């Protein structure tokens, strides 16, 4: 049995999130706003991929440790939330 304090106990952490938007245009806007973060990520401890299908973004985060996993998850959720808030403001004031 592996012991929790063994450095080899946790080899990686992975999650897949599916976030549904009101329409495909909103999903595309959010994807465009967070895509630079994927391409510019300097970390070798975390990999992120994002796919889009209609109005749903599927985000896959794989990390070598829980700290980098948590940091990436929180960052992407915060960026998505901010993007959605900007879309809502635009719709409120310019539609």
C-alpha cells in the first residue's frame, strides 16, 4: 500500500469541465479571451486544453501536483467569469 507522504503517491491530477453558455457566439468570445493564456502558459507542471462544441467549452486541466492544479483551475474559472461579466455589460449597454 502506498503511503500518502510518499512523493510518488500522487502522479497527476486531472479534471474536465464543461461550461455551457447562452449561445455559441458567447462560447467563441470566451474561448478567444482565454486562449492566449493557454498558449502563453510558462508552467511545465500543468497542461490545459480547451475544445468548443456549439455553446459549450470543455476545459481539460492536467497537473503534476495539487497546488498547480488548484492555481490553474482557479485562474481559468476567474477568467471565464470575467469574460462572461464583460459580455453581460456589453449586452446591457449596447443592445
